[in-house]
C-alpha cells in the first residue's frame, strides 16, 4: 500500500468517511467503489472525494488534504509513485515543493519528468556530489542559511535543470503505464474519433468488470457498438496474437481469455501455442476454452520427428521407468511413429502436439464438453 486516504462527501459530511488503500488492489476494487458509492461519491470522472486525511511515505501528498479529488486520478498517481526508487521519490517531492504543486493532474504529470531534476540532501562532502557541477548549476554558491530555510523534507536543494512540466496527462485520458505484469493490453477508442486519436483508454487485462466499466465511462464510451479495439501488447504466444481479429472481438471475451491465461507457466504458454496450431480456433472465446483444457493435450516440446517424439515420451514424459543403461535398445522412432498413427497430432515449430480428449476438438473449443460433463454428473 503506497497511500491510505480517508475520503468523505464534501456536500454531506454527515455521511461519514471511507478509508481506501491506493493503489486499490484488484480484488478490493469493487468493494472500495461500493464504500464510496454509499457516501454518494467516487465518480469515474468528477472530483467529488474530499481528502480528510492521507497517510503516505510521500509527505508532499499532505497538500491534498481538505481538497476534493477524483478517485481514479489518485489511484493512477499511487501506481506511478509505487514504482519510484528512493532517488525518484526525492526528485518528485522536491520539485512538487519548488513548483508548489498540489493538484493531482499536476502531480501525475510531474511523475513523468521529475527525473530530470537534481536533488542534493547531504552537504557533508560537496566533492562527493561534484563540487563543480553543483556550483555551475547554482550560479556559483549557496549559503548555509539559504539551505536551512528550504521548504522541503529536511535539508535539501533541488535543481530543475531546465525541466518543464509537460501535459502528458490531459486530465481525462491516463497515459499508458504498465504498473504490473498483465496478459493482454488493449487500446480502446471511440469510433466517433479518428483511428489515430490520442484519446485512448488503456485496459490492462485481466481486469474486474467494475474497472473496465469505469475506465470506458471515463473515456466517454457508453455504447459497446462505439468501441474500437487495438491489441497493443500481449504476453500470449504469437500463434494466439495473430489469430485475434480485433475488429470482431469483444472486451468480455478478451478479458476472459486474459483471465484464463494469466499466471500460466512458460511451459504452458509454449503448449498453448502448439495447441492453437493444432486446433485452429477462430476467436478469443475458443482460445480461452483451449487454454482451460490444456490437460487434454500431450505436448513434446522441441520434438520435430517421430524419433524425437518417441525419445521425449520414453525419457522425459514420466510415463515410463526409463533406464539410461538400456538407452541403446530403445527404438524411439518406432515408438514415436506408432503413437502418431494412433492419435490426432502434428508437428509445430514448438514441438509435437496431440489431442487425447474424448470429445472432438470442436466441442472443446466451443465449450460443449463442459455441458456434457455437467449433464453427466447430474444423471
């Protein structure tokens, strides 16, 4: 937790307060929005949350107390600050003091440029920090009295080095920022805007539905028919990426695919790439069903011939008691060929993949086998 804020309704203080952690954890997002909604605050766009108290390592944020802020801006700022190291934290706080910034929009923009500043907090040995650099940037000298009178955290001097506070954040559309690893990154724009519009809503899937809905609302998108999607980044296998036709995909299907693949091991991602080559799915929904059914496939990574497939199955699959002393007596090619003749499989760039399920792959991709299994369990 980077920030803990106590928020209230500025028009109705009698409603009480809600204490919210920032950045808001994904599994707490819906609950936190419910807490704010009970106070009739927490709008996705408007600044309607009064900051009664704020606790953070970033003491400069104390300046926001008693101000009315937007909860999504505070959440985005917290994510930005959570990635800062000690040096960047000092740069941001010093420049916020120097420029007398307290609005969240300005503080967000400061996170994108404060790294240009030089902050000095230890004057015990000017030679260690570069006496010449210090004097040149500061016009020659600085008295001890001047240093002690600084409006900062302890004794500190900050040099902006020509830094300019650029409007990277326009007050509505948050710049793309990868706060944590995610499966799929989608750029969402309105079809009413030109394709090269800078008014982009960034979604880092998987996300809880409340986050998606509020992000779209913030971007002014209220009609699903108005949505234009672009695949910006993906941690999925290339075989998956090339199959996703963003003109026809839906956010809900993409989010479910991201959720199904989020946290898959590197080995399972390799396997998914091979499975997609074998099954030839047509949509994110079908790929999601395959990702949830990887155990229905046998995969021999790196196998590109019957002999390599047979060797993998005998030596590495764990299905046989392999004895290395008898290695010369194993006929890997014959075993691999026999298996291939008895199963539905193929060689891919990633290795050999074979389907071993009871239902057809088409049924697996369409989720039909799940319905069969549920009905069978009820009978």
